């Protein structure tokens, strides 16, 4: 079991890293803007579920295999890039949201939009796919966790699981906040009917950009 000082140092370092802007933050903000608070929250839970899988894999040593295989690493990255690009295209094609219907009061428009927003399971699944196809998470754990592991503190696997659970909890708190923030932005845009289609185009372009960057990074590391 990690000591108190180790947990405190790990918590501080994790918060600093989590607060750094990155693809997950942009993805969750975009999901909240496109689908509302509920979509943003369940997408965040999906992302953190994927992080939990990587924590367990790290404890079992599986991520070392992934890190050692350039082909496997590139394959996983390209799958994730393709999924982000697909989300971007789908978001742009569905830019004519019920919220933009002319003459509809904001409350009625929001209700209509909520009825057609992705369900909880679908939102969670999309977040999970984005998270699990990001091998940078596995590499991060391999590089980050060893600094806080001590042989005299008990089994290494148990330490990884404890620290990993703490990291997922912290990440979940911030990620849910990002998803909710996207939903708040969506509600604000609902007051200006003509703004939402343009915002959805922006969201779609964000997904396309994330997918392109992911693919380009995979090409350099293959």
C-alpha cells in the first residue's frame, strides 16, 4: 500500500497532468456541446472506464507488450483516429439539430434536442472507444507510475491498482466537469438558434482534427 506522502505526491502530480489541455478535454467539451450535459457526462465515464482498463493492464504488465510492438501500437492508434474522423463527419452531417428550428422557444427546443440526443449507453461507448484506442494512455502509465512505486510498500501490482484507482477518480471528476461545461455551452447556444449549426460544424471539425493528429502521430511512431 502506498504511503501517505506517496499518495499526496501522486495526487498533486496527477492533478497537474490532468489539467493540461489535451485531446480528451476537447473531445468531452465537443460531446457536451453536440449532445448536452447527459451526453458529456456519460462520454466522460466511458473515457475513464477505458483508463481503468489500462490501469489493470498496467498492473498485469500487458501494456509493456503493447509499448514494445510498434505495429500493435500503430494499429490501435489508427483505429482510434478512424473513429474520431467518423464522429466528426457524422456530427457535421447532423448539424441541423432540433434546437435550430425557427421560432421554437429555447425550453421547447432543448426538450426536443434531448429526446434525440444519444442515449447513455451509446455516449459511454463512444467515450470508451476513444479512450481505449489511445495507446498514449498505456505509455503514460508505464512512464508515470514507476516513479511512485516502492518495493518495500507491498506488491507492485497492488500499488499500481491503488494509484490507478486514484488517478481514474481524479480524472473522472475533471472529465465530468468538461462534459458538463460543454452542455452549458450548448444551452447558451440554444438561445441563438443560428449559432448551433455553426457550433456543430466546429465540433465536427474538432473531431476531424483530433483524428488527423492521432493518425499523423501514429505514422511517425510506426
